[in-house]
C-alpha cells in the first residue's frame, strides 16, 4: 500500500504553487510514495482578485476537509499575512472542526512551506505560528532542520526558507523562486516523504 502524501497549498500570485510543484516532485521520488497536489478554496471575490492583479487559478483540484483522512501525511503551503498563514488557509483549517472532534488526523506527520515579501516578513514566524493548528489535531510536526546541508548556510544569494521548511521571497510579486529555493523545496518533499513512509510502516 503506497504512502499518500498530500501537498496542500494556497497561492495568490503563484510563488507558493511553484514551491508546491517541486515538493511534489521530491515526495514522488521516494519509492512507495504517492504524492498529490491540492489547493484550498479561495475566499476572495473574483473582482477583488482582479484588482490585486492575481493570475487565474491553476487546474489543481480544490480539497475539502473530508478528504484529509485519506492521506498519510501533509505538507501545507501558504503566503504570510503579517507573520502568520494567509486567511484563506486559516479558513480551511477552521473548517476541520469535525476532524478535530474525532481526532481523525492525530498521529499523522505534517510540515509547512511558505512565501513572504521580505527578509523580515515571516520566514520563521509564519510556520511557528501555524504549529498550533497541528497541535490541536494531534499531528506530528516535521521540520527540515538543517538537513538541506550547505544550502541552509547560503549568504551570498537571497534565499528563503528556514529550519521550519522551504520558503521563498516574492518581493513586490515580480521575484520568482530561485533555483536554490526550488532545490530546497524538492529536498523537503523527499525528506518528508521518507519520514511519512517510515511512520506508516511502523504502524
């Protein structure tokens, strides 16, 4: 039986989605792991998205809370809003009350990836403030630590991410994830999938 890893994200301008696609590749590179991309529902009206200059959503399927128990592990991705997860993703977690009551997600591993506009904009506070969502569900938080090696200590090139998970800097929206940031995302997917597989195998 394959280990199912769901990569679930919200992306306004596409930065988080690019990380998600690399994470999916990394997770799928682990033998016996089935990785699947999902996006959470948009909560903003279309006219507001147009004013924001947001591109159309991709054809990645939209997930509902009831589909979460089918997975063996999760990587959740979102842009930051004042140092914490975007409201769209918080709304999705708020809709998981039924799963919380039954603790249907307890014991499942989970991690985060994210995007911020600036270097001090939440590369650590965003995942840190999001851990509470996992705690109340009884999920197991899996950070990447410093397993990415030398890439974690890069100082010459601008690089998002932290021991909490892969990340990117969007700036005014025009900057796209760098090769190093995408490589870290691939690493997170592969690293996380290996742990999820081990946890499933030990049950």
